[in-house]
């Protein structure tokens, strides 16, 4: 920051000043190298091992101040557990003000982190972490209580990874913060965001390991609503009594599951105004088994103790997955690890696949609050047809459900969030304003078309936010004024 001040002073006075300007690699904060033994087990060539090491170093450089297992915030207090901590929604640990020096938040946002109690898919009470993104100036709504509170939106994130280091609360830009969390907070909402159990906090009250039960959507719905309850306990006057739920991809499925959970529990549902589910995962095994097999498989034994990776994966796939677990890879690393003959041909016919589907797929339970589902037609990860089929099935079962659908024509998986931003911001605003929804049939569709021909638009990201908070990197942010 000192060099930035020197630069500003020199600019204002019209004089020259010495500027520190060091080169910065994308892997500037990690020096990992995949060992020969692990590369051999995973059947990587030397070139592939070098490439994977570069990817892992990039991922690890995106942790704010290092990985979660080196941050004592994610350790449980010495007095845990007690009877209070076994109640879902209990606040275990609070960091009222998070030092955001190592994050890449938008200017004029602040952050808190906390640990609380949630429930896994089996109903076991476990600790989990979450964060709150605070607006500079909260939106004001006439019916909001407490009157001076910030209106709350629960944000359920898209897939960030599968192990402790992948917690968005530990990621420099809180994992794709530009796609929705920053927009929400800059629009005046307090964003309450669960990491999901197993990401961040990885040890339970007895010291045992907490796996991330990937795409166990009802379990992550517990994480979402109990994060809000714990946040309210911590900031009763700063957070509104009413809330909207929102998420994308994995988080879109979690948001749908939260609506189903609240539809069956009127006590938990108090204050729920509605849900936005963008590109939602609703049918877990309707995508590539090359990815779903290992991603779900690494945590499935916590649901079905007899499950082994060999039940789903080839020997090659098992070895790749075990090495992936060892290096604690994130999403970018996963795309480098999993290709080729990973899943067994009969994986989708196994009992475990059928049983897990019956537990976690969406559209089988009623919802009692409005839900806006947004889906892009060019989505390569969550099929447009699968999302529409889930909506159709849900509406056939529960025709009185207030589900509306926005079809974003020509947009991809995450970019659908950006294309539809003004729509979901307005929808959320209207829920807090108490605007009544038009009476439409369950599943009613509207189409969002591009203003210009779709091929004239940037289809997806080709950049990422690089931390430049050190004095030697100030030249990378000349608008730091």
C-alpha cells in the first residue's frame, strides 16, 4: 500500500517516484510438485505431472492467506462440544470482522466468518463454516424487520471442490464472487453463504473426519438454512428476519432442496420469501460419470458405509481418485485428473446409484414459497432438457407450486447468472417489497433473448481476479485510487 500512496502523491504533485514492480506468476504463493510415486500411481507422464503441478499451485495461490487447514479459524473451540453445539443452527465460533487483506473483494464490501452446527445426510450434527458479505449501505424496504437491518440473501455456491481447502470463505474472491455474491452485496443485501459441510471445517466434535457429501442436496440445504439461523443469532439486529435463497449449479440444486426442506418445516420456513435456482443440479447422475463418479464417490461411504470406489470406478479411475484425494485437488485440478476410462460402464445400474438418486434428486417434494428457476439453453454441464423435465415432474406432482421458469437463450452454465442478473435482482427486490406474483400455471416459462445476435457476445470468462495486495504488485491495479 505504501508504494500505491507514493504513486498517488507523485501523480498529484507531478513529480517522479520510485515504484516497486515485481513480476507475478499465477502460482505465486505455492511451490507444490507432484511426487514421482503419486504420478506413477495415477499413470501421469512427466509432462502431465508438471502440468498438474502448475494447476495445483495456481489453485493453492487462490487461498486467502493459505489453505484452511493452516487457518486456526477453522479449528473448533477447545470447549466443543456441549449440548448447545449439538443443536443445528447453533453458533459455535464467530469472527465478527474478517481481515480481508488477502481477499479480492469488490471495494466497499466487508466480511464476517463463523462456524455453526448443521446436519449431514444421515441427520448427524456436525460443524460447518460460512461467511457473511456485508453491504456498504443496506437496501431499505418498508416492511423489513428489524427496521435498520440489511435484507438477507442465502447464497449457495457452485461447485468449488471436494475437500477442506475448497471452502469459498477461504478463497480470495469467495469463489466466483463476481457472478452473484458481489452483485447482491453491492445492491444492498447481506449475503449469508455456507461453505457446505466438509469444506473448510473438516473435523467433527469428536475429532473425526468430515467428508464433503457432494451433491447430497438435502444435506447442503441443512447447511444453508442453519447458516442463516446461526448468522441471525450472531447479528440479530443487522440481519433481516426475512430472507431469499439463491444459488447456481450445485448451489442451484441446494437452493431447490432448501425450498423443499422449508416446505416441510414451517418453523424453519419462517421468513422465507422465495428462492432463485440458476442452472440447478436436480438429477445427480444425468451428467458425465467420468466426473460424477469420483466427485460423489469420495464422500459416499459416509452415507453408505459399505460403498467402495471400486463399486463405481475402474482400477485406473480408483488410482486417479486416490491421488486426487491425497493432493486435495479443487475443481481445476479435477478437470486435469479425470479423463479416459474412469467409471465402470455399469455404474449407473448399481444399487448405490439408485439409492443415492432416491435420496438427493429434486422435484419429489412440495414447495410452499415462490421459486424462479433460470436455465441457459447452451449449458454444457446442467442439461436444459433435464432441468425442464424436473420442473415438469414437480409441477405434475404439486400443481399449486409457484414455480416459474426463465429460459436464457444461448447462454452457458455460469454465464447464465450474468445474462439474467437484472432479472433475478428485480425478482429478489420484489419479494422483499411484498409484490404479489402474477397468477400463472406451475412451470410457466418466459424467454430471455439477447439484444444483439448471440454470437456477438463474450460467451464465458477468459480472465480471473488476481490478488495484487502486496506493495510490489500495486502497478497491476492502477485504479487503486
